[in-house]
C-alpha cells in the first residue's frame, strides 16, 4: 500500500441495485489504525497525508508503543518529559528520534526512525587521547561534517592511543560499535572546502588495533590498515549482546597503534557509534 494511493473503491450493492463507492475517507478510523500498526514509522507518516481519517488514525497510541524501544520510559526520563500523559506516544517517538545530548553534550542518543533501535554516539572530545593537549601533534578542528561541531586531528605522533567508554541502559538486542575516522582534513582553498592529505603517512607500516569490552564480560578485537583518504569511514570494532534491558551496560573501547618504529599522522577522529546490528 503506497503513500500515493488517494482512492480505494469497490462496488457495494445496497440491495436496490444502486451501487455505491467506498472511499478511503469512509473507512473506520480503527480499521485504518490496525493497518498502520504493521507498517514502519516513515510509511505511517506518508500515509497520514492521505486524508483526515488516516491522519487521525496515525496518532493512535497503540501504534507508536509498538515502535518504541522496550525501555523507552528510561529514555523519556533523559528527555526530562515530566508527565508522559501530557504528550502522546507519537510525540514521544518523534522527540526520541532527535539526537539528545548527555554527559556535558559530548555524547548523544536517539531512536532510529525506521527500526526503532537505540543509537549512541560518543564525540572525540569525550575520548581519552594520548598527547591531545600538545598542539604540536593534535588539534580540535571545527567541522560542519560532524554532529559535535569539532573533530580531533592528529598531525603526527609516534604513539597513538585512544580510549573511551559509555554506560547506557540499552534495550535488549545485538549492537555494533564502530569508530568514525578519516585520513586527511578539510581545508578551504579558493573559498571551497577540500580534503588535504599532506599530513597522511605511516598507516601502511602497521595495522591499527581496535578493541571493545563490556561490563557483562564480552570482548572483541580487530586489526586493519587505514588506507582510504579523503572520506569518512566507519571502522567496525565488533558486536555485543544486551540481554537485560533493566541493567545499564558499560562499554569500553580503544584504538591503538603504539609501534614506535615510525611516525604516523593525518588522522581525523570524529566519534564512536553504537547502533543496533539491524
């Protein structure tokens, strides 16, 4: 059933050989709501534009409760919605799909509009980076390509060590953790942004090691060479499983390349993303 459908008709006999047409607007709101219940949120919002019946049906609480994470009351608490009864479940879903900062604004969470899964992003400013205060080697560069306004940029180092952690009440499910990285930095040339790779070196000598561990005893390790320049890439570290939605899960993660036989540089670090595997 598509959002462009504007009319559904069928011949119905009134018993006097006078056929009449049934329009979409004549469908009972409860029937429409039952159909919408089985669709994904973007499809529901598109169909809500068909007519008043669909628009009213699309606001039914039972539809949106099924789209919300199982622990959405905890997420609502983080949004500081004092009285959930003042807003409907549809509005709660809409608010949860907007990134919500926490931990001094250096971390954000939101609900994915399509899957209803909870995502968490950790800014590079929330990471512990060896030597980050030495401006000869590291800088925080303003960027409109990141949700956190700045990225951490490595000009050159012998010892690369980046650590971070987050504790969150994730809904039960399987989650993936990735570092968002780029070889190169954006500069303006003749008034236009371009990606400069003049500092990029040393990444072909040894692979970067990524790790994650959880408070429930799960671990993952992966190694890879950083090769692609000029574009942001998500480097998958590993997956972890959350079984209990009522207990916060602490996740620690790291990125290291500590072979001091050579220098490396030209690396931009945006953030770490935790998202449902689906």
